């Protein structure tokens, strides 16, 4: 690049200086000094967008920008388990034995150790978050002058080095095993690539899996640079880094490394000026950065809160959030709870074994805190504006205690251990602490704050969960299990090819590509490998572009027979169009694609359908259909019959699906004209048969008198089939109506519904559009049948049994927000006429049931399962 070109891009040479290696130029951009370079290097300098330099005001603002990234939830808008650093800490806590969750909701896949794969949202989120911090830090490092003055620039550069070291320190632990002093070889194991600023000599030199010891060297170097730059600077809030915070970060690094002397020294320096909190502060809900023990945190207000996508929403059972309304309440492991002494004030951080503790500071709609072992440590504040804690003095006391003990200084370690125990009202034996006591103290003191996962990994220990953990989650995960390590996202392997391993990628062969219809194609392909394939994702991409780059349609492949042959059907294509196809494979080792093949879809193919109707009765008809189809039967989705009372089928009276196109259609009304047609739905469209007009026969008059009267209705709990409630209902005759009756007090809510009665079929039916109860907040509650655990929007049918009782099999009382009750069955037993008085209720003071598995509409979002 010539000097004239150099000026065109906005760089101005203001002065020249003399150095031993010749003239150097001070380069300015946007009015601010960026760097000094020898004249001889100007022609070869690369001033592209990646070398974008920040102006003065942006460098000065950089600390707040980076610190705001700690609570960033913009990576996945609308996703409620993405809210920055605390989301990662909470996700890793869920992988330990110390916390138990009660529901398949946000963070469930973390709890069951199924969120570490290369294509999981969690590993993509973790990398994007910490890598974003590194990139932001490098912009400041790249832009700051050699002499970082005034103080705003020195402060910004100090934060940049500190946050870069912080990000790389956590990335290294998350993406590799870290038991460095328990498994010595781990310290030499490859971990993560390192990204430096373009002005640094290390730029582009570490684009591979750097050994753990090297990563820690660079993290330590960044921390020490940050400490030097921040020395003498008074921070404006605890949001920011200062020398104490950086000493705390160094203490964590030295603890992981097993450098006990430096760990003890750094931890002692970190807590200088930060006393252990009082008993009163211990019960403040861990939600105020003004707590004197907090060294580093984040102050939230109405402008920064992320509401339901926040740490307190998921951890605080006292707040109106996911934990509070029992969507995913967090509980302490029962064995860890039992290990907390009764007099220990921290016992009050958790609900007791029976759920009998009361708590005055809870949202009126929160109920999660009432459950046995529920978390009470993190408090309630309207608007979910609680502050976040990242570092406390207690952690530093425990780091120093562990380091002193491992150095052989038991007396000092015991004194430090005693400080924590005394401050928490717990007993201790002076002068004789052992390592397991300190490690247990860490679990109790730091519960829920994001340390348990990292401790288990550094100590080379596994998970052994107590009996109160969910049976669907693994109760044992041994040390060194691959599930402890997050796999690199595919985007990272694409950015750093050296992270992949081509020898572990299979051969992909396209076996066939077939046009099934005008809008669908089927592709079969095989994966062949001499190695055992890891967790992977495979599928097909197709496009009208021969390079398969533009307007790509894709679908995941399915191995139906387990023989390595995969099959994909892609729908919603254009008819009479040539598509180009390649099969893809991705895993933690990289990606691979097959050769590109092509297939042309034909014109639209609609099924041709025929219908025959027979056996016309008062309440039923029999229908049979047949069809021909020029495409493939594999893309026929639905078959069946439609009935309407109007010839144009603008409204449907009934739809009956039938795979065989052969069905007896029941539930019709006598002496009624119906229009009937068969349908076959394919990817190209739906084919209809000719329309048959039928009129049902007259039905014999039914004598419903025997059904009229009072019944004892008993509801049996869905999960256990145990009796829950018993009460009285009444069936009354309707004037001039032999098809329906009035059912009064169904579900003991005092309401009335109309039931259809068919004595021939021995059934009574409650249509789903009838409310059995109207709730003051949630509106109409309807009775719907349950089929294979799923509530189905269909009529609830009761069977009249030979003894005169009526049995409704599995059903649910539901509203739009969830369900109020689920019953294995309900039985209506006639009250003997001579009884005179209805039987006493099982629960004479029965309160209206509370809403289960439901929430306010804002929380009704589908979580990653």
C-alpha cells in the first residue's frame, strides 16, 4: 500500500520519531492514536475491517459494554435459559448432585447431562457468549495506545485484559477435563484455541487446541496485566473490575492449577476490605450488591432486568418466575441437606423435609418454596430486578483454607475454616480441619452460585445424586465421563479447521434420489466408517442452485434399520423443478458432504378418490373408500371421511380418519340428512370423492326415566388411581327430549351441563364445548378425555354399566392455561331411593382445586426439551 493510498483510508501520519531500527510513524485513526510502526512496514500493513480501531469515546465506554455482556440475553431472543454468565453457571450447577429440579422445563437437558453435544443450544450459547467477550476485549487491546492514558483508557485496557482472561479461563474448563493435580496428564491436554488482538505477536499463532498449561499461562498473564493497569483506580460500582476482583480471579486460577502458595496469597488479597456477612445479611436473599461481603456482582434495575429469562426466575422459588410457580423449582439434594447441622443458619436457606417452614417474603402467586427441600436462599423482589453475585469473601476464605491445608499448614487452615463456621452459627472442632470438611463447606456455602460443576471437575469426582432427584435423570455420572465436557459447536470447527479430525469422518454415499410427487422427494444414503461414530447429526440439503448454496431446504436423516442407511423425505417443493442434493454429516470432529446429485419433480399429482356408503342406521352409517395416486403412497398423510349438514361442506359435522378408508361412523342424529365424502391428503394436495347424500333412520323412543336421579360421583387420582373426592351429582330429564339429560354438580362445582344419552350404545356424552366450571381468572374449564397420557379435545364419553353406574375413563379438567385435575376414572353410582339423604362427602370441606401445570400466559412458552 503506497502512502497516498494510506491517506485515503483515513489514516494520517502526524509525526515521525527516530528509533534504533529507523523511522517509525505514529498512526492516527478517527482522531485517536492507534499504534506506531516502522516506515518499512507500512506498505505491507493490512488495514481491513478486522483491524477496526475504536475511537476514544468507545474505548472509554468499553468497560461498561463488556460488563453488560455478563447479563446479555440477546444471543437467543425469546429463549428463557439464555441470560449471560449466570445462565451458564446455573446450567452447570444443574449437572451436579447438589441441585435437583422437578420438571422437564428450561435447563432440563442440563440436568440429564444431554446438553453438551456440538449441536446443542447450550454449547453454542456458551461459546458465542465467552467468545463475544474475547472479541470485545481484543478490540480495546487493539485500539489502546502504547501509553494507556488518561485514566479512562487505562481502566478500559485493564478491563479488556481481565475479561479476556476470565472468558478463556471458563472456556478451558468447560471444553476439557480439568483435574490437573489429580490427573497430571490433563494439564498437557489440548483444550481451546486462543484469539489475540491483531497488534499482539500471538495473533493467529494459537488457532488450534492449545494445551491447558499454555491457556492458563495466558490467562495469568492477562490477569496480571489487568491488575497492573487497574492498580490505583477506584471503581465507580461493584459491577466493575478492580484489583480485589482480579486477585479473586487469580485465586480461582491458582486453585485450579494447584499452585497453593499463590492461591492462598491471591485469595487473601481479594477479600481485603470485604468482611464475612452478618447473620442478618445472610438472610437477605442474596439479591443486593450492597451486601458488604460481595466483592463483584451486577446491579440490576428496571432497565437491565431480563424478567423471566433471568437467574432469579429459575432459582428463586419465592419469586413469580419459573421456580416460584413450580415450572422448574430447584431443590437441594437431600443428602447435602442432611449434612447441614441443625444449628447452622444456612439450614434456613432451604425448605425442610416436610415443607412446613413458613416464609414471609414471597410473591403471592409463588408456591414452589412450600415444597420439601425447595431453595429459599435467593429472595423475592418485584420485577425480578435482584442483583447478581459473581464473587464473595466467603469463597476467598475457603480457597485460602484449602490452599493452606494442602500446603500442610493445618492450624491456619483450621482458623480460616472456623471463621466461616462461626459466622454461620455452625459448630467446629478447632485446629483439626480436614480436606473433606472444607470441600463440604464449599458445597454448602456456595450452593446455587455456580461452583459445584467446576469443583467436581477439578477434584476428579463424579455425581452421586440422592433419592429426591428425578428418576428420569442419571443418578450417577463418574469422573472423567465424556458428558462433563462440552463439544465444540460446528461453527467453531468451521472457523478453526485444526479443531476437527478428518480421520473420524465417515464416507457418505448417495444410494438413490426419487421424486415421490410434485412437491416431495426421497433420498437414501449411507454412512460408512471404520471408526465408531460419535454423537452426530446427518441429513440432506437440496436447492435449485447446482452448488446447493442458495435457498437451501434441509431435513434430518433417519436410520430406520440401524444399518447405517439413512432416509430423508423433503416436502413443500415446487413441481416440475430440478433440485440438486447433497447429504451432510456433522459431529464434534467436523463436517462432510456427499457428491451433489439431482432429481426433477413431476407435475402436481392429486389422489383420485371413490366413495360407497352402506348400512344406514339411526345413529350411524358405514363408509368405504378407495383411491388411485400417480405418486407414492409414502406421501399420503391422512385418509378418512367428512360429514356435513350442508352440501358445500362449509361447516363440518364430523371428521373420521381411517387408514384403511373403511369405517362405521357413529354419533349421528336420527332423521337427519348428511353429506358424506372421502378424502386422501398427500403432499401435493387433498383429493375428495364424489359426495353422497344420506338421511339417517328414525330412532326408537328411549326411556330415560331409569337414569334420572342422584349419583355419588367419585374421582380417582390419575397417577395412583386412589380416591380423591366423592360428592353427589344429579341427572334430570329434559322436557320433550329423549336424547339428552341435564347433569347437575358434575365435578362438585355446582354447574349444569347437557349430556347426550344413547341407551342403545349405553353411553352418556359430554361435548367438549361445554364448560363444567368457569374460573374467575382462567375462564372456562372443560372435561376432555386422556388418551395415552395426552389430553385430547374430544367428547368425554361415559359408559352405562349393567349395575346402573356410569364410568368415565381417564379424563382431565382443563382450561387454556393448563389442567386443574387429572383422573384415572370417575364413577357415578346411583344413590338408593330409600336412602333419603346423599352419602357424606369424603372431603366435607373440599376446597376448589388449584391449577396444576399452568401459569400466566406470559410464561406459557415451549422450553427446549
